[in-house]
C-alpha cells in the first residue's frame, strides 16, 4: 500500500499539471488567445464532446429523415411501398386460392367426378335450420292464383334465359365446335348435360368463343377433355377428343382449333364430340344457342 501512494500522487500530479495553450500572431508573435489546461481537463472535455456527438448522431438517425441517407437504411416511401405490395400480394393470394377452388369444383363436375346435385348436397345447411322453427300450423301458406301465375312466369324466364343475359352482355355469336348429326340430345332429367355430335375421326374441333383453357388432360371415362372458360361465367366442355392441340392456360379465339374428334374414353361408343355448355355453374342446352347443322 505504501508503494502505491507515491505512484498515485505521481499520476495525479501529471493529470493536474498546468499547461498553457497560447495562440500567437504568426507575423508579430502577438498573443491572441491563451488557455490554461491540464491533462484531466482535456480528457473530460474530449470525452464529453464525444458523448455529445454520439447522442446527437443517434437522435438524428432515430427520429429524423436524415437516416434515409445512411447506407443500409430503407426510406419511408420504400417501407410504405413494401407494405402496400404485401397487402396486394395477400389479396392476390386469396383471389387465386378462391379461383383455384372454383376451378377444381368445375373440373370435378365437368369431368364427371361429382354431379351438381352432389355439390348442392355437400353445401352447408341454412343457419336458420339449426334453430327452432316457428309454428306455422295455423297459417294458410297455400299460394293463390296470382301467386301461381307469377311463379310460372318467373320459372319460364329462368329456364329459357339462364344464359341469355350473359350472351347479351358478351354480344357475340357462339361458334359451332363441329358440324354434324346430333346423335344424343341434351337431357336434363337423364343427367346428360350435353349434345353428342357424330363425325369422322380427326375432324377439327373448334372453340365456340374467345376464352382461356382451364383444363386439357386425359381422363379414363371421357378420354381427352378440353374445358374453356369464357366471359361472363360461360364454360364450354369438349370430351372424347382424339387429340388436344391446346394446353392448360392458353388463350384461344372463337373458331380456333383446340382438338380433333375421336373415340377416346371408356364411355365413348364411336367417333363423336360430347359438347357441354355451362352458365354460372349450371348446364344449359347448347342447341338453344348454337346451330350444329
């Protein structure tokens, strides 16, 4: 301990030893300014200035737009743009997921995996069905003559104008996929949602309207199948083709060759085209809108 005291005194003497900093005029050697300093003062002032400079720099970087000029920091506008793009991407993912599920359901119906009745049966029941039903035993629910007439009129309009509104919006004429003799007509009661047109194998099969191919593959029962989605909820289906000339995702024009007539699939009984036309998820009679002669 006794040996350390002289060392401490010597260190303290060095730190507190007075120095004079004089600023002179170079030509006249006149004293312009002078400071009395010691090592401790210089250390304290230098450390304080460094801390102050670090604090000011931190504040400028953290709370002012000046940080955008420092390499590695992203700008506020860029962050806003990233947030907007992220939101749009999430929205697009949701829309694509919905479209994928819709197309998958359409494919299942059009390729014969499920029927429209099965799809309706799988739909969730009305929420009102879960609660108590009111007692309507004392209420006369039988329709009057005016009600019956109105119902028949609306039913007839729905039956024959199911696809008419869509066609009026599109304002085009459906192109016949092939010309030939209809061997099997549209039969809703018999669940034959198509017309079968017989012909010669290799006959070009054409798109009925502009659209995009959403399905173009081989199935066991219906052979080579091509499904095209058109504007305003219209979908055309071509089955039992001999070969396909278009792939899924391709855009097609009305009258463009998409396949050739054939006799493929277990359900085929000879060279023919099995053609279906759907509007907003419901089958319609193609002969009401296309002249196959």
